[in-house]
C-alpha cells in the first residue's frame, strides 16, 4: 500500500490490520530535504497511563465560586472531552499562603486565599461529575501541622476516593527566593519538615497518600527524596517551564530545543526506577509568570505542548498537569488551555487542542522509532493502542510543508489509514486552531 497525504503542522493516525513500519516525509519546497522513520514494534518504551492528562490550578483560582462545580456543565464537559480519567492538581504558589476555614467566607487572593467547606464540597461534586482525580497542595510555607490536619480532613471528606495525593509545600526549593524561609534553607531542612508533617497527618489519617518533593527546578531533590522516603510516596513530583517569561521568550525559543530537558527527564526516570514510584510533572507550561502574550497563546504553543507531552511519555513519565486559569499574579494566564472571561464563559484555546490531540493518540504502548531527518523541526512519535492499530504523530515545527509516503514494507497488507490534522493559519495564530477540521 502506498498512500500519500499532505500534512501541515499535523497529526496523523495510521491504522492497519498488520504492522506499519516504514515512512518517508519530504519537503514540498525542497525535494532534497528528506525524513525517514521506522517504527519498532518489537521494543515498546512502556505503557501510557490512563490518567496521564491533567490540568493545574492555583488554589486561589478554585476559591472563586462557580469554577469547580458540578453545575458548571461546560467546564465539566471540557475536562471529560480531554479524558475520562484525568487529574486535577490544585496548589501552586498561592497554596503556601492559603488557609482552610470550615464556615468562614471564601477568599480568592494570592496572598491570603481562604477555602471553606462550601468550596471543597463543590470541588468534590465537580470531580464526581468529571471523573477526574485530585492532587491537593497543603500549606507548608506559612501554615502549621494543625492547619494541615484540619485542611486534609476537609479535603478527604470532599474528594473521597478521588483523592490521588497530598503535596506538602509548593516549590520548596524556592522557599528562600519567596522569602518563606531564611537563607541557607535546603533539601535536608525541607525533608525534616516534610517528615514532621507526614507523621502528624498519618497519625490522624493512616495511609494518607503523599507526593513530593514538588520542586521547581532542583531535580536532585527528587533523586534524594526517592532514596530517603520515595517508597512511602505515591508520586514523585516536579515542575517545568521553558523559562520565566521575558522579552526574549519568543516563538522561536519555545519551538527550539531546551538542552536541559532531556537530562532532567533522564534523572527523573532514574529516580522513579530506583524506588518503584511513578513520577509526574504536576505543574507545567511554556513561560512562567502567566506566559508571554503572542507566544504562549498561539498555534506554536499548541505544537510545543503536544511535543512536550509525547516527550514525557517517551521518557517514562506517568502524567502531566498543564497550568490553566488564574495564576499567582491574579490574572488569567496567556498559556491557559481553557480560556476564561471571568464571567462564566469558557472556551478551548490553542493548548487545549494539542491536549485533545494527545488524548486521541497517546494511548496504549509507546513505541520506539528510528527517525532520520535533516530538520530538527520535525518530531515523530508512535503508539499502539491495541494489537491491530498503530498511531503515528508527526509534528512539523518548521516553515516547510510536508508530504507523507507510507508503507514500503512487506509486512503491509490489507492496510487502512486515516489522517487527523491539528492545524492553524500561522504559528502566531491565536484563533482558527482546529483538530480534524473542527473547533471545539
């Protein structure tokens, strides 16, 4: 079978009755620019977790009434469309300034957020309606063990079986920078506090699930945490941003290679294997501080997210929580997958489309492939959702258009293929993004 399909910044699914192995992609503009890839079905990299997809929220954002509520049907459906088994992570910088008050008024304010039983009850109903699970961040920065116990009790009552884990402190490797601890505070200081909180929580709630260390960039903390207490945790957690948003945070930088990413993922994978506990990137997006307008809210950011999610899956990561909504600076982040006008109206933004593309392609086994290309802008990933199907994802982050030639293999017979495109009018387009020719 020889089938050709034109792709532009696209996403391809190829389903066969046998095995689908050889492809060539070449430039329409320059025939000498040729990419060849071979899918290796005999050496899978691992299985993509059903709860891989997730969204991340500042605790101050969910203290606002109406967002996480089962009555918010549009928002519930946006999550269900992404995944039946996703994970909501509620924490962020504001979690280390937030407090629980059973009957006090809810307050959404970065330096002084308050959640009450009404807010938590609504979140519990939202989780049931969406089918998603919850990671909740407890206040280590300005709270006490007694505060953590009271808050954990309320969250447990609201979330029930949908609680995946508690985290103790958000980005403790930045506590000195955030002026939450004195200079000199480091991993061992945090570990002492973590153990003290853990003991207090377990005394009150035996077997309560914990995750950590939830660091911003100190990957060595994860390695040490895995060795010290990792086997007693349900997740190893880490954050990732390309950089802090600034005038040099460009589309070119976002679509380029981050030389620090692969070494970081290798270290996280090694830490996970050492203690037998999954690792998750529980807070991520393009540029921290709400993202860069005109970059983080574009088609380019959609391509970046799709590439990043597959990169994680290929490196043994168990899941990712993409930040959305109100940030720690109290405005809607440019990088949000779900747009929010703060008047109760929600819309799928560019990054939502890439997460949706991953939800369709990122199932089953992650396959190895050999990619030979002269263009670093071309990325390729393959999955096998079942024994009779292979899904190939091609990501074109360059300016040249691609055509695809599939199936120069003796193993191909009676094959069927289909194409689904993730596309937009331009890399810097903020609207007009479609998946399969359709807007959400």
